[in-house]
């Protein structure tokens, strides 16, 4: 007897006990749906969040002077607080730091109470002015909505060019970004030409991110510079795997820039911006494990139900087993017949569960506005689990059937 004949016999037995088979099949389908659906939704949402965090600079780190905790006493001597990173140091680091396709951006806060004016419209004196270089948009969460970024020439010239935040576009240009490009505005008393407008970013703990204007870095140095003015640096890498190598390289370059002796500790610190994403990944790992446990408990119940059905089937078909053995069927033939029947029921439930799980994952992903993809790994896991459940549930009934004495089986009523 070949496997195809066993499969056909299994389908015939399922049809003969349709209601019981469907109920067991549905229990298995529910377990696989939970397993595949929730894991698919988690992966899709995490993929989407990871992509969004990358756009927000999750694959980046910043370099800042060591925080004020450096102020302490050492054998009665007070240590000096770390100096700010000045313009020359920031530029030296940017020119010296070469690591794959990574980029270095420099920014500097100018003022936080500027008034922006265009013709008869003007803002409240609450606008932040920030000087940036050509890489800032690549390492931050800001995106150009209209116009363009600063050119390298504009960054190192005193050209009065400006990029406006979305709130200023609403206030000064009635929310029409294209209308703002090329127009002259005033930042306090200085006239600037608008070259770009940003998409809305929303608010953070530091206030609205849309009430900002950006001017070229060197222009900010000329207009807002002073002897100990601080400059911040951010390094972005293409892939999270490059982060540690880039950080180690940045530390070496920065020590040279700050002219630190070998015996001296770093007077600067590295701040990574992927902490939230890593926390989310840790949470989803726990959630995945919980999902697998719940699904396995459901499948345990299904396997008990399937084993019960198979034992009842063996009892009901005792005479049929005796006839098969009398006609020459071996114990191995009977064993495989009942095992394949159990596996077929599980696979049918598994296939239904995988389909429902994909639809469930797709629905959750759409509601969460995530990015959906076909979960091949979870589909394979679901089918594999079904085969294992079929083997475990069908093994004892199959062994019981294969060990029946043909003469006693033929006498069974």
C-alpha cells in the first residue's frame, strides 16, 4: 500500500466522520491562526516601526561634551567641566571621520525667541533658529516638503538662505509651501531668501518641532557666534550592524580632535538614539514567546481531541482492520494508515489556520498602518507544528490499531 492510497483512505475516513473531523480541524485552525496571525502582525508592525525609526535617526548617534557629572573632586582637586565642542573641532571631526557610507552633520542653536516676518504677516517671538550643514536633513527627522536643502556652497558662505518649518508656512503663507519658495522673509531684522519648506514633524519634549527655521552653518556662526559657542554633531550609518564600529572609530577621531593624552579619559560622550527601538524589540520578543505558548496550549487541546477521535475511529473500524490484516496488510501498513489520517486532519486545519492567520495579520497591519509582507517563516512553522501534532496525536491510536489481533478483530461487533 503506497502513501497516495493511505491519503485517499484518510480523506474517506474524514468524510465518513465529517462533523467530528471538522470540529477537531477547526480547533487546530484556531491555534495556527493565533500563531501565524499574531506573529505576522508583530513582525509587520515592528518592520514598519523600524523603518520609521531609521528615518527618525535610529541608526545614528550624537557626540556631546561630557555632562556636568564630570565635576567632582580628585584628592581634593576639583576637575574642570568638559569644554563645549567649538566650530573648528566640529569641522575637524567631520573632515577626519571616514567610515563606510556614514555621514556627519553639524548643528548649532542660535536663538529661541525669534520673530519671523513676511510682508504684513509675522509670527510670535517663539521661533527657534538653528544653524545646520548639508547633512543635517539626512541625520534628523526633518524632511523637505517643497524646495530644496542647502548646497555645500551655501553652508560655507554668508548667504542669507533659510528653510522654514511647517508652522511658519501655515502662518506666513497660508499653508502653501510652493508659494514660500523664493520669497524674502525677515528673521528679526535680517532678510533671508526661502529655499525650502519642511514637512510637519509634530511636537516633542522640547516643544514644537515645526516652529523652527534653519539657516546655513557658517551664516549662523557669523551672526550668532561667540567664543565658547557649542556645536553638536550627529553621525548616521546605513545599517544598525555598523553602529558599534562607527562609534569606536568616532571615539578615536574625537580624542585626536580634542587632543586628549592617552592617560586622559574622554571628555565627551556618545548618545545613541536607538534605545526606544531596542526596547520595542525586547517587548515584541516577550510577546512572540507568549503568543507561541498560547498557541501551543490551544494545539495541545486540539491534539487531545484528535487523539480521542482516532481512538474512537480505531474502535469503530476494528473489524475493517481485521479484514485488512486477513488480506495481507502488515502492522506497518496499518500504522502508516492511521498516522497519515491524523496528519492529514492536522494539515487541513493548519492550511486553513495559515490562511486565516495571514488575513488576520494583514488586517491588524492595515489598522496599525504598518508594512505587510508574506510571513514565509511563520507559515513554515505553522505547517511544521501541524505535522508534529499529527504525529504525536496519531501515534498511540496507530500503534493500538497495528497491534490488533486479526482473528479477534474479525470477531468484533
